[in-house]
């Protein structure tokens, strides 16, 4: 198939950007190749830090034999696969063999005949045969040899990345996890001990601390093992009834029985209640054990299939009398009384069906056994408790990592010893750099030097750029509320403070606002505020400020949806509890956002390293795709930001729905989002020309998707530039992936005040380029912020295309300096602002979903995670557009 045919079939279609022939593919393509590290950054000063990684001192280099494994018909559940693989016949025939739990196995031993046996799990576990067959075929056959010597050749630069290198890394990864997987619950590369450290988050959920480990190739080290703390949520080990009560927040068992009862269906019959449906959805696939006096299946695990619309008195079973051979029908309630002399106290509750055919139990005799991951979104209170539990100071985190390493006990791991993998017990010490922080420039040539503090003060400072149009048509609406009530006088006092503070920061305010008490529905309230403000000032309102009594996210969503999509006006939502305090610092924090929405800029970073200055005629683009939690039927959101000035301070932004859980941005979305923004850039910043340099910062993609970013997203961008410049575009791309989802952490030496803040975290500007980074690619770890709590995490930047040909200090210091230009903060931020803004845009754009308010919240803490998928949901949902007025809201920082 030709390349252009493949590209035209990519997800989302190409619409106006359709590729017609192979020549166009060549015209718009960018090279897909490894970007080598140009040099090591020598700016700033050298410091030393510990990394939570351990060198691998020895690994096997001779060939290993790979086997294909099939169990049953190939679609068996993981619990069955594990039991069949651990059967006696396999253990006797195939020794010293590692299994990936799915399809592949490896051994240093050659088994040319493989294995082909039938495994009876009932016989294996010493129990009588059931009514249905529990026998599975296990087939193991040799397929190939894996060349491990190629891994060392790749690490030392004697060969390039290939399928053989990936196979060797995959094998070592499974060798590393084989032994701990048998001792602990394994969730990908993390391991959890059911007797380990845990914390109750409420509503039937426990947070557990576990261990993370992964093999990584590293510059100057060969292979290393990254060891870290891992946090995850599990169902509390309680009764099934207890879990159902927690899900529904029931007061007691009687309340549970009431809410799970069938309800009238409106047609003279009955149907399941919404609570029934919620328990059915939340607790299915949960592992349980029956527990009652005389239970013949004590200690046997079952998997919940779901609830049945019948209780223990209604559900009938057939009982065969062995003496007479006759069968008798009786209810489950009667059977338990007759067989076990057990009276069911809660027989009205629905019966619970298991995945094992024909197995059902009353809810009250089931208990949750072992660790079962909680897959749902935590509520607001659970999230807060989880953050507090997971956040630990650097010294505590370091101690936990040492304990994790001891728990893994690599030296005594029999699998590692068998395959010849040895891991050092000492953490890696690496030479890092502490980059010089930029100065912060405000209006009137005022400057601040944050040094290594990562923060500065707005008091007495003017914004670098105040609002361009004087503020003369603005309205302030307030909902009085019952709690945190606010009145007209207090609102007026706050507005006076806001005007005085804004003037102090250089802002231009011509008139006092139109103030209005709001009592009606949110949509109508915003409409009345907008219309009355416009009537009073005889022009389109420039700004609406709406004061609300609480943090209800659905209220916020509806306000933003009205202001953005219906009226096209910048808006700011405030909480009354903050406003009544009349705190000048709070007013300044609010005004950083307001000033940005009105066209201003808070401050500008002035680099200490002149090479790090953004080149003339440069455009910065940031992108992020966010996905809704499990059980929430909202599309993924693709958001992009584009800088609208010469120094990367202000950014336009737009967003569009990107299908269901698709990470790569669809071509149609790139066209819809970027075309108007690039056209605006060319008309204003570019003075009629396309940019010479394009910096594309992309968040959230895995290593395996780097090539797709270049072949699809950058390809589509280049095509837009070509179309808008009549094929005269000669610009060069630099593409950087920013990733925060990793487990690498740096720890300054204890007591070293030259490299650590007061909590023991690395100082802003800490740059790590050796010992834990890629041996061949240009990547680096950068700390650019002060952590508010816990152990700070660096961003892992990976340069996957650099047509501009930067030196290390040019790009690395530019990225660091720009972290001091985040518009709504007086601190440096952890992530490059273009990506940060894209993340804000994608979150804000969820408020633009084309669903009526009566559908309830579609995101945020109030969302119902178990809502059934809407029947009328479009296959390719689109967002509501931002309304255009004289404010030109789509070309402002509406999302900040």
C-alpha cells in the first residue's frame, strides 16, 4: 500500500487536508529518526543528586528460547490462565521457565517437543468435579530464539534499535517481575502486598502503598532498574453488602434493601432501580468468597458477574434427592434453612451471580477476599485523602524506596539468579546541573530575581502588559446563597478593592461595574446579567464576574458554557467566602487571570543565558489530549495552544472532541483547531508571513507513539502551513514530548543547601542528563518548580525532532525559562506553559459539550460514573463553538 493511501485512511479522515499522491506525502513529511544529544549543558553549576535507580551489574548475553503458549481456546480469563500454567504437569516438564501471563514464555533450556496436556483444575485443587467441565488444554511450543547479545551491542552503539533489541528488553522485563508476581499482587510493573501499608479513603476504598520496578536503558550505565513507591486504590476487605452500602452511601442494611428494591416502570410492571444498576456496574468482576457455617466452598474464589433481578425468596433452584432420585424446586432462602439451618436475614436483597456457570449466592453470605483494584474515579473527599496519603516528604520517600528495594530482595530472587541478572544495592549518584533562573520583568522596567526560590511577589509591581482596551462595560453578578452568604454592600466593597488593585498593577478601568443579585436558574441568571450590563453601558460587555456561594463544579460548568458559547464574553467565577475577606493578595491573584482575559500579560522571563532567547519568527504550539474516567461517557478532548506574541507569553487556544480514548489528534481536529490560529498568527505576529521556526510541545504520549506524532500530527501541521503560504513554507520544526507519568526522582544529598530546598526537594533548575537518561536519544529530566507538598517530580522531556539544530543549552534553558512565564502564577511551574495551557483548555472545553443541562454534570466530582451510555449519543460528538462578538473571545485567553 502506498504511504498516501495509508494516511488517507487514518482515524478522523483528512477532509480538506486530504493527501492526493505520493509527491504530497514527500512534501509534507518530516524525518522520523533518533535525535542524538548534541552536547551536555554546561550552564549554571554542577551538583550531585541520588536517583531512585540501581545499576544492573550483569545480565545474560547468550540466546534464550522463546515459546508460544495457548491455554484453552485462547480467550480464557487471567485467573484460569494462571491456574492452568501452574499445574503439576507443566512444573514437572518445563523447569526454569518464565511466562508473561498471556502468550509467551522463555527459558535458557531448550524444550524442542514443548508440551501438550489436558489440565483438570478440579483435580489439581483436590476437589470433586463440578457439574460443568473445568478442564483446559495447555499447549507450549517452541517458536524462536531471542538473541540477548544484540542488547549489549545496541547499548554500546554498535547496532541500531531493532525488533531483536525490543524482544531482548521484553524478556528481561518479564524475568525481573516473575518472582515478585508470585508473591504479591502484580499490576503491570507495580506490586502490592495485601498486608502492606494502607489507608482507608472511605466509601469502601483503601489506598495501598506498593513497589514499582522497571528496567531502563541508561546513558553511561547500560541497564538500570528504576525502583519507586507506587500508590493504588483497592476495594476494602469487607462483606459484599458492606461494599454495596459504601457504593450507595447507605445508612444501614435496611436502607440498602430499600434502595435495591424493584421500582415501578410506569407501565404497570417493575424494573431495576438506579441503585441496583449502580451496584451491578460497580461490583461486577469483583473477587468474592462465600462464608457461612457448613459452606462446602470455603476459601474458593469466585468472580461476580452481576446482580439478578430476583431475591432469595424468589430465586428457585432444583435439588435432587440422592436417595429417591427425585428433584424438588425450592427457593434459595428455603434451601439455606433446610441444608445449613441458616436463616437469611436480608433475603430481600438481589441474588448475586458468578461468572462460573450456574453459581449464585445470596448477597449476605459473600465477602471480598484479597486485593481487588478499585477502577472508578474517586469522589472529592477520597481524592483529597488520597493526595494526603500519597504525598510524602523526600526523606520519607527515600526511606520507602530503600524498603521497597529490600522487599524485592533482588540478591535472593531465584529467577534472577537462574537467568544471571544481578542488580547493585546502591542507588545511582549522578552529576546534575543547576540552571540559572531568569529575571522576571514587569511593567515600567521593574524586575524581580527569584533565584532558586522559584517564587516572587506582585506587591508594588505593574503588569508587563495591562489590558489594551480600558475596562468600561463589565458586570458583577452574585448568588446570595445560604452558606457563605454575601450581600450587595460586600460585593461593592470587593469591586472597589478589585479596581484599586488593578489600577496599582497598571490596569485601566474607566467605570464601576454593573452589580446584580442573581436568584434564578444559572442560564437565565447569566442571560440577565449579560443583557442588563450591555444595556447600562450601551455596548457588548467586556467582562462578567460571577460570585457563587460554593465549589459546585456543575454550577461552574453551566456559567462557563453560557459565557463562552452563548454570549462570547470573558468571565471570572469567584467564591463568596474569598471575596468577603477583602484580601489584597487574593485580588491580585484574581487580576492575573482577568488581565490575561482582557489581553494583558502578567510578566516576562528574561533569560540569563542569551542563547536561550526565543528565536525571531518562532511559533510555539502546545498540545494535550485528556480522557474521561472509566464509566463516564464523554469523548476524549484534543486541545492545542498557539503563542500570540514574540516571546511566548500569551497563548490562543482551542479544543475539539477526539473520539473515545484516542491519544493521537485526528487530522480533522488539527485542521479545525490550528487553521484559524495560524492564520491569525501570520496576520499579526508574522506580519503576513509563516513562521521560520515551529516548536511543538506534546504532552501525554508514550514512547511507542512518538512516530505517530511525527507521521500524523506534525505532518498535518506542515500541510496547513503549506496551504496558508501557497506552498512557500520553509519553516523548521522542533518537536518535544513532555511526560510527567514516570517514576524517576532525584534526591539531593542530605544537608546540601546548595542543591535542595528546605523540604529536601531539588531546587528549581535542576537538570539531569546522565546515568538515567536514554543512551542514544536527546532526553532530560528538569525540575522547574518548588513543590507545595510531598516529593517533587521532574518533567521528562524527549526531543524527537530538531530541524532547527539546537545546542543543549539553547533548548533546555529556553524550556526552563518559559516555566517562569505562566500567566496566572507568581511561581515557576513544573511544566512548559504551552502544554500547561493545552491541559487547561481541554479541561475547560468539557464545559462546551453539546448536552442539555438536564443531563446533569458530564465531568467533575458530581458526575455519575455508572451512567449508562446515552442511546442518542452521536458517533462523532462535536463541541459547541465559542461565540464570536466584539470581544473576539476565541482569540483571547478565555480558558485561563
